[in-house]
């Protein structure tokens, strides 16, 4: 694809040779002839001088004699260019049903479905158009999958799960396993049956080896456009809003409600029965156990507003110095007290 045509598709402009042919996307460091690279972080600016890329996506022309695709948001333009130049995930999976499957007779499969080897789909389940279900996936009874879903190998989807359109679920993830609920009586833990379900809305992506528990009653909900990294645990009856970003190793305890466009950074832990407002950001390894304010950044455990957290951390880093100073001052005071009778 010519650089000029790509720029028009992305809503950008060309500085340099618009007729150069772009064949793939690469980094500034590893790019060669025919490659399109991008610069979205100033720390990599020095790599422009040595790059062999055919063209570079930038927000404004640089002094280096290169071909540029100018876009106000280079990283977004890179994201869109990938969709134009590179094949979509699962592009090698053609419509068809492997003979090595177990599909109940009353399962409904939409048009152009791909069902790989050793897939099991149980009774009453409905699969939408253009879905791709890879090797070893298991889909339980009475589930619903919308159109254009991509289910990677060894995903397990329990009974009664509802999944919207354009949802991707990566390998090893479990959707709809039992929530962790027990009632204690006379020293014994008695299992609370989890009879709810999971509902995943449109345009959600869930990474590898995640767990989304079914509700005890009602629904566990993942809102439209939310993106979940690998190794995330979402407990029973959690409700996650639209457009959230949940990073690796986050744990969300039961019956917590998370608003829209919330960011939970890596290893953040959220206790149960909280209500996290819209556009909150929780920093990595934070522990959230209390009330939060909309649109605010929190860090630490227990969580504090970021400004307060930074002040506290600055004081903590000086604690050994301050303790030594306190010890010295106490010694001086004791010495002065001993001298008082003499004077």
C-alpha cells in the first residue's frame, strides 16, 4: 500500500515521498525497506537518526530526512495502520467444523463459523455469525455468543453465559466458574450454590488465564469496550462498566461495582462490596478498601489520593534519618535535664 493512500485512510498527511510502498509495520530500531514505524514516546526520539524505516508516523515533521506520516495521535494511527496492513487475529481460521468435535444436535451455529479440533459445545447454546472457536474450547449449556467472537484454545465457558458481539477471549481463561461463597455453621463451611451467570457485553477483550466467576444470584457483568489483561480474577456479582482497563494480576472481590472508564493497574486489589466511581485510576499494587472520588488517582495500601501518597512516601524514605535525629535530640534533652539541678 502506498504511503499516501495509507495516510488518507488514517486521516493523516504525508511529508516526503507519498508513493513509497508500505508492506508491514515495525519498530524504529528494527525497521527496514518497506516498513512503517512510529514515534509516540519522546524517549525513542534518538532512534530517528539511525532508523531504516520507509516512513515514520509522527505528530509533526522532524529535522531528519525521512518520509513522515503526520497524525496528531501517532500511537492511535499506528494502531489503525496495523488493522490496515496486518491480517486480523485468527485470519488463518477458515469457516468449517472439524470432524473432531462434540456439538449437541440442538446447538445453533451462525454463518461462517470456524470450530476447531476437540471443541465441545453443549445443548441449547447459540453461536453467532463469523465466530471462531479454537482447539480445545468448551462451551456449556444454554450459552449465547454474538457475532464475530474469537475464542482462543482451551477457553472454558460455563453454562448460561451470555457474550456480546466482537468479543475476544484468550487461551486458558475460564468464564462462569463458581464464586467463592460459603456459609459457616458449627465450625463447618457450607458451599453457597452459585446459580447466577456471567454477561459480557460487546467489544470486550479478555486476556489469557483469567477467571470471571458467575454470580451467586443475578449477573456478573463486564461492560462494553472493557479490556482485561492476563491473570485477572473477577469475583461473583462484580459489575464492571464501559471502557475500563484492567491490568495483569488485578483481583476484584465479590459484589463490587466499578464505574465507566476506570483503570486498575497491575496487582491492584479491590475488596468486596465497594462502589468505584467513573474515571478512577488505581495505581499498581494498591489496595482499595474505602470510599473513592470520581475522576481521582489513588495509590498505596490502604489507598490514598496520589498527591497524599507521594508526600507520605517522601517522608517514609527519610524515616531512618529522622529516627537518628530524634534519638540524638532525646539524648540532648536527657543531658540537659541532668544539668538543670546544677544550675
